[in-house]
């Protein structure tokens, strides 16, 4: 039974990484302005769907005892819920900006931790989340869309890295 829970946790963590890749890519494309015709609420529904799926997957990661994975998942899940509700109801946007900014502090700590463990690919993946969240928060606070475009570029790149990592993890290949 213990092996089954551990396996479910690994599968759930890989699901979280895949969903993070999709969300980062979508955020990147939206911030870069690839789609000129989009409703903010549609984007909110995408993030809400991801938040629900990642919350379910996070429960399996927690059950498997993967503390770092569960904490990282919680940071993503928190960010997704905050962004989804902010976009769907159009109110309390400043609270959403605070959530994005504060999440950048977690990603900074996680990046330092991963670097200290020699996890090069994960360090780069999490390291890019720092400027993404900082620039998105600053773009929102200052209403400077150019900062959002820069964050979008980083987000699209990070989405690709998350895709690569989750694919390698799915086939059992371990990146440095």
C-alpha cells in the first residue's frame, strides 16, 4: 500500500508539473499579446480549472510525504486560485497583485534550496518563476504593460522548461 501511495504521489507531482507548463505557456502567450481577442474571464476560467486540478493532484503529493513537492504545489495552487478569482470577479485586484508578489518570495527560497542541492534544471525552472512573479506584480502595480510582456516572455520559456521536465520525468529520465 505504501508503494502505491508513493507511486500516486509521483504521478500527481508529474501532473502538477505538466499543468504548470500549460499555465505558464498560456500566461506567457497572453502577456505577450499573441491573442488579441480574449476575454479576461475566459483566462480566469482556464486558471480556475488548473487550480481545481492542481488542488486534487496536490492531495496525492501530500499523502506521499513529498514535503518539498507539496509546498511547491501549494505555492502554485495558491497563485492559481488568487489569479482565477481576481480575473473572474474583477474585484480585489490589488490583493491578487500582493499574492503574486508574495509568491515570488517562496520561489526565491525554493530556487536557493534547489541550487544548494545541485538540481540544475529545477533551479533554472524555479529561478525563472522569480522574475515572472516579480515582473507581473510590478506590471500590475505600476500599470506598465511592457513589464508584463517581459514576464510573458520568461513565462513562455519557463513553460517550455516545465514541459521538458515533466516529459523527462514521465519517461523516467532524470535531468541534472
